[in-house]
């Protein structure tokens, strides 16, 4: 694993780290990690890990008027 710089670590133990190659490593508390190419994508991945789901959660939801 290449050396990394810690950007953020949450109270739940998830983190975002920047690698020497300029990618972002997103890891949860159980050390399940994902590489992303941008900080924005890393933040979105981190939010999904923390919440357990990613928005839009149900974009095809329509209210029935019957």
C-alpha cells in the first residue's frame, strides 16, 4: 500500500486519505477501503459508509393518488 496523508477521520472510525498518486482512499472502521479519483467522490463514498445508504435513495418513488 502506498504512503498516505490523512485528510479526515470520523468518530465512527471511517477515514479519507490522499495517496501519493493523487487518489483518495476511503476506509470504514472495519478497514474496507475504496479508491476514488476526486475528493468529492471520496466524501460521497464516506457519507454512504456512515449512513449505510447513498442518496438519491429512491429517485423513482411516486406518490399514488388512488
